[in-house]
């Protein structure tokens, strides 16, 4: 009998994107329409994703490496932005944040614990007890770990590249344009990275499915 969990990574991801992307953009344009300066509107809009990160940290009471990097980057970026008073720095801060995150992911890919491994696990196991058990059995094997490592490399390089493009735009294009264009670049890049990484991760998913099926046949 297959046991399901309530893990719904897809819904969680959509909720995260809504808070980190849609809400700040809407807040920026709303505040701007009421006469707020670019800097003030961006600063206030940035409170939403920062508050979410702090809330999740307080709620889970655990230190996730990737979440910690994002949190520290946001805090340092906000401080530097307030010191400079430059709206462009506010936009560049988010772009630099994803770039630093990408570099951290890339470096972690060559360690014993690639950061993206924990993120990919719920997508590959789908909350299925047999697939979770298969993951545990496969974890540590050369082929399985190599696939997960390649996924982390893809995410790391992808974030670093899109960050470079957005930072360039932050200092060369109008602020009002970059508010939505920066998000568009990030969302498009995120989608491409997810598709490419997903194609690679399919190999790990097939290994998990095969292992789970083999165990089920033995048990029968």
C-alpha cells in the first residue's frame, strides 16, 4: 500500500514566487502612483519578501543554507541601499542576491552536500513513502549523486548569468522599466533553468522509480 504525505512542492513554489515577485511589483507601482519616490517605493515593496524569509526562519527554527544566504544578502543589500539612497542600488541588490545565491549553489555542488539536493527531493519523491525509501537507498551512490550534482551546477550557473544581466540593466535602464523587466528576466530565467534542470533530474527520478518497483516486486 502506498502512503502519501501532504507535501506539495509545486504549490509551495507558486506561493513563494507570488510573495517574492508579484506582491513587491504590485506594491511598488501602487506606492509610486500615490507619489512615493522610486527609492521609497522600492524600499517598502522589499519588506514583503524579507518579512516572509524572517517568518519562515522563525517558524521552522532551522537554518537552511540557501535561505540563510538569501536572508543575509537581503539585509546587507538593504543597509547598503539606505546608505547610498540610490533606487538603482535597490534593484541591483536583488539581482546581486540571486547571483550570490547562484555562486553558493555552484560551490556547494562540489561538496558532499549540494544545496539543491534537499530542494529537489520532494519533487522527485512526490511525497510517496516507497520513493522516499528509494531515495535513501540511492543516496550516496556515484551515479545518483552525480545527477543531483549536475542539477546544482545548472541552477548555480543559471542564477549567476541572469544576475549579471539584471545588474547591467539596473544601472543602464530607467528604474521604472527595470522594476518589471528585472522580474521578467528572473522569471524567464527561472523557467528555463527549471526545465533544463528538470530534464537532468528525470534520470534520478527514473532511478528512484526503478528502485521502488524492484523493492515492491521482491516484497510481493
